[in-house]
């Protein structure tokens, strides 16, 4: 314990709940003996769209409330054990929009079966029977909207996800490469297991964030980071102002390659190989980092080693096979395809059910190569309900 600073266990014995108003900086502490103390820290943020962020020391639940009245809960991180985790359903943004409309504008959901399916998913998620995680792709696409539409969609995603996140595909594939290299070379440095779907603070970020408050004891520092991370992302997403997004040029090289006569002359098997090679080339920098962390000196042969082991890396395999399939059918590549390839591919490799838009469902299903597992991707919410019903029994 840091000198002069009680750790979380000691504080939990005295406090029941602590709450802050981010706009004003006012703080409220409820003690276990029933006393309530209110004070002001000053330095509030008048631009914040959150009017309360609270933490309950008994349940470990974080509660947030927006200025417009939206209420959210973030489950305790201790509740995310893999062995007891409910089925995970990953939704593409278009299906999150259907769930949002079922809450805020039911007339926009024209298909009655879609409406019923949306309501059933919401019911299951709020009862803790399924997990509908948010990802940084959802955050990026939501940030491109503005005004009430932005807030309604963000409110739905944050309310229904309950703090569950899918880790960044970059983090997942880097871990996959590390595991593959570790097993192949019996590296001395053991990799910790990675929970692809997590309640950890900042789990969906590609890079880890911290508050930099180093003088706090470990438990209190973790809680501070957790409160800061969730309050920040909820505040940003519930803000009605549009955040401009960049248009990547990543897709243009695939458009050129798919129209190349030499490429189209290849056999289907050769095109699949080219897709996997392209995937490995995309991630080599991360592969080098993974090899260095394990002290595996194979940089000269790294691409070959990773290619030979791609079947043991679920998300990277799906990514490579989807690239090969789209190249083979001369699909036109759009800027947003990178997000779909990365996030839907990662979700397909690890989630129980993925609900994508029709085109992505088609190429993920047709390029699916996992022999031991059926493709979990469907295009319609009612189809997802059918799959999940079987999982729930």
C-alpha cells in the first residue's frame, strides 16, 4: 500500500458509493453507515454530456447518466469469467441502428420480424443472458453521426452493451501471432490468455491508456483508470457533435489487384493463397513486435513462419480468406471495407453469432474455411434469434 493512501479494500469497508457530476465537479459520498457527504472539487467540464458517474463499492457496478436522461450501467469486471460467460452476439452497425429504432423510432423498423428480434435481443442482453459488445468500429461509425440520431444510437449501444467490448482486432491478431510463434519455438516467455470480449477498462483500444496517477495504490489506481476510461468514451459518444473521419486509401491497391489479368488467371486455390499472403504482409510490423516480445529471432523468415501457421490464428485466417475471396470475385473495394474486414472477421472468429449486412455475410460465409466450426455469420436479426435460442437451450 502506498504510504498515506488507503487501498480499495479499505475504502470499500467505509464507502457504499461515490458519485461525481462531471459538469460541475460536485462529488457525493455515501457511507455504509448511511451518512452522505457532498462537496465540490471544482474544475468541472461545462461541455460534458454526462451529469453523473457513480461507482458502487458493493456491486462493483459503474452507473452513468447523461444530461438528457439516458442511464447506463457497466457490469463489474469480476463478472466476466470465460467459463460462465453468456453467448456473444456481435452486431454490425446497421443492426445496432435497428435496435436503436426499436427503442426511439419504432415506425422506422418496417419489418415486424426485425422489430420482434430487436426487442428479444434487448430483453436478453438486459437480463444478462447474452452479451452484445461494443467495438471501436462502432465508436468510429457512431462518431460520424450528429444531433439526436447520434445520441439515440450511442445511447442504445452503450445501454445494451453494459460495458462489454470486443478488443481491437490489431490487439487480437498480435496476440494470435505471439501464441503461434511461442508454440512453434517453445519460447520462454509465456503469453497470458486474451479475453477477446472483455469488461476491462479501455479493452477496445488498440493502445493501452492510463491516467498517469502513479502514487495511488494498485486497486485504487485500477478503479480510477476504469472510471476514467468508461466516462470518457460514454461522454464522447453521447456528444451530439459530429467527429470528421478520415477516408483511408487502403482499399485502392485491392481494386487494382482484383482487376489485374495475371491475378485473375490464377486458380481459385492460388487466389486464396494470395489473400492469405496479403493478410500476412498487412500485419508484419505487429508480427515483428510479437517475435521480439518472445525473444524469437526469426525476422528473416517471419512472413513464411506466420503464413505456415495462419490456420492456428482464427481472426487472421478469416481476414486472409475473406481478402482472397473478394479478390477472386472482383468485388469493388470501398473505404469502409477495411472496418468490415477487420472487425467482422475478428468477431466471426470468436463470437457465437455475428449479424452483418448482406454483402459481408455473403463473403464471410463463402470464404469460411474452419472445418471444426460452422460459420456464425448471418444477415438478419431473426436468423440470429434462431441461432441464439439454440445456444440458450
